[in-house]
C-alpha cells in the first residue's frame, strides 16, 4: 500500500520540485493548482461555512422576546466590536505586521482589547501568526488546511484542523524566534501579566452591565449568554475561519505563494480580515480590502486613528505593487 504523502510533499512550493523527482514529460515547475474542485467538495465546504451561521441567525428570531432583546444586542455588539478590533487592528495589523506606529497609550489599549477576544496573550498570538506567514501552506505552517492533501477527505480533515484542531497542539510557536520584539517590550509584558483579569472582565462585564441596566437577574443572565458566550464564540469562529475557509474557498487575484483567498461573505463579520489573498500579497499593508467595493472596517478605523494623530507611518496600499502581482487570466 502506498503511504499518504507527507505535508512536505503536498505543500512544497513548485521550485522545490526538481527534475530528478519527476518523469521526463513532467519536468519543470508544477502548477500551484490542480484544476477546479469537484462539486461535492464545494458543497461540503459551503456547508461548513453556512450551516453554523444560519443556525445562529435562526436562533435570533426564536429567542427574541424570550431571552433576547435590544439590551442584549447592544451589549454583545459593543463587546464584539471592541474585542474584534483589538484582534484585527491591534494583534494582527499592528503588533504582528507593523502596518502603522501608535502612540504608547494606544499600543497598550489595542493589546488589552485584543486580550478581550480570548484568543491568547499578545506575544503567543503574534508568534503563531508570524510563523504562519513564514511557512504559509508549507510544512511549518501551524494551521494550513492543506496539510492532509487535496482530496475531499483530506480537505475536510485539514479544514477542521486549520479551524480549531491546531489549537490543541502541545507545542506552541517559539516566541523568542518569532516575536522577540514583544518579549522585550515592557508595556506588552505588563499587558500579558494582566491577561487573566482582562479575560475575566470580558466574560463577566456583560452580565454586570445587563443586570444593572435592567436591574434584574434575568437581564444579567441574558446579557451573559449573548454578550459573553455567543459573542466570544462568534468572534472565535470568525477568526478561525480566516485560517480555514480563507485558505480553501474564494478568489485569488494576486500572487501570494500560498493558497490564501479573498472570501467576501466574511468581510463585515471579520472587520475586513477575509480579504486574505490581498493580505498575503502584501502582509504589512494596513488595508486588506484594496479593491473597489471591498469593505474593510479595520482599515477605516486605522484611517480615523491617523486623522486624530494617534497613529502614524501608516503603510497604505501602493496599487502599483498589487498590480505587479495581479494574476493574469489566460
């Protein structure tokens, strides 16, 4: 029985395949793609994306007036937006990629808001993501969905692994290798020491606010359910979908040496992070939605910060660089 290919063979870039390992008629770089996916694969992937979101959407009208009201919606949205921007603008575009520079107070604020997303402390999050970019969709990538091959079974297994399975790996990314700047930053280290209290606040505060707002235990309970549990779950799965969905499904208008893709349905929920192919084409760019009509709330927030003078040296997109990387259809 032929053993399954290792991640090294399935994810190796074309330039690592030499003539000695291929048949004479197949010598030379292999294409990055192997043709369109089967209909069954596409249907399965869309089910993974759509069904959980439809289930949440269906639960809202059912619960309305019986455990969900405008008070819960407002609390959940405020915490979702605060923690979400902490992850996308703070952890990702700022601390990981240096897409702009920020005043010291804003640096600390963004790091603290990112902790409210409960996706880990800043240094560990940044180390894992920088490692992802260095080895994107190759061996060494902590969460590539292509590590088990391109068959329906392999992609299904890879999707689940990239979405959340990788979080259970016993080994974590080397912070000394991938995030030495944060290890040496006293302000970030101080935020990390407060990570647990920030997490407790993120979980408990919605209930306290809901209880005081309604002056009832029921108001506290419903605010805790929607403003803490549901809000955290939606933010987690949205973030994880960038690792899983956006490396399998979507458009790839720019060359990025991996399988990162732009997936428009997640643009608003992810605050612009799902323009993932554009991001991998130019990782330090402050705006990921560089095309016409591509909504990017994180970039808009950075623009507002720049207008207030809170951030500077913002790396806005240089369209000539993107055009140079545009994939030309034959």
